[in-house]
C-alpha cells in the first residue's frame, strides 16, 4: 500500500530487455536504503526490488505491467516518481494507493497558470473507470484531486511543490501517464453494475 505522496525522483540509468521482461535500474537518493524484495512504486507501479548497488536499484517489469502502464515507454535518463510502501503507524497524507495501475491516459491539455499548472488527461472509458470532481486520482503515482471531471477526461491543478518534485514537470500534451483510480470508487462502480 502507498499514499501517492512522492518521496523522491529517480533517474533511469539502464534498461535491460530479457524475453518479455524489462529490468530497470534507477539511480536515486533512496536506492542505497532499499533492500531486495522490497516493494517500491515507480510512476505508481508497485515493483519489487531485485538488486541494490551503490546509489541505484533494479526492478523487473513483466509483460502485464508493460501493457497496462507507461513503464515500457521509459528511456535511459527519464525521471521516475518513487515512493516506498507506507508504514502502518504513519499518517496517510495522500489517499489509499495500491500501486496497481488501472490504465494509461494521454495528456490532452497543459496550461501554465499564474503560480500553478493545469493538466487535462483523456482516457479510454470502456474499462469502466470513472472520476468525480474533488475525488482522488493517482497519476504516475502522485495522489491528486480531480478538478474537472468529464465523460472521458479530467483535469488536475498542480501546486509548485508537486510540479518541482515529481516528473509532472516533464509531462506535456501527447505524453502517456499511468492512472490508478480511487479504490473505493472502483468498488462502488462494480457494485452499481450488479
């Protein structure tokens, strides 16, 4: 379980393809504190640490992960949002995030405002996921509040701290991001379908 509060940014140092898997080596200021078998969210995708070296760690993304997320689009040098799993005795500053990406979305709008930024994301509604205004959404692992909810898109407003400390600073129109919809909303939507 995660909170969607990004702990630090990592930089992709190496990508190694093996069969249908990709081994991703990330350099970050928390890498040396990690241990093998630990779960760490990378752009909101819960991945298991398989190796740790000085200043970097390696995780493996399998075909299922590559199909449902933007992890397969990573290139060497790309910034990755990182969050270690939450501690049960800690505050839940964001919202409950599982690290299980539901689908991707495309940035369909970007506006630099006076002191903040507004992003609009369009997604495929055939998967049954929905947003609601003032509800929670997780974008690339970042816990955010929906500002404007439409049938197939939504907007979020970004404060300077989030912009500067996450990889949203590099997201522009046409870029693909990971979405994890609110777990409570997903259960309610499923129950309403019955």
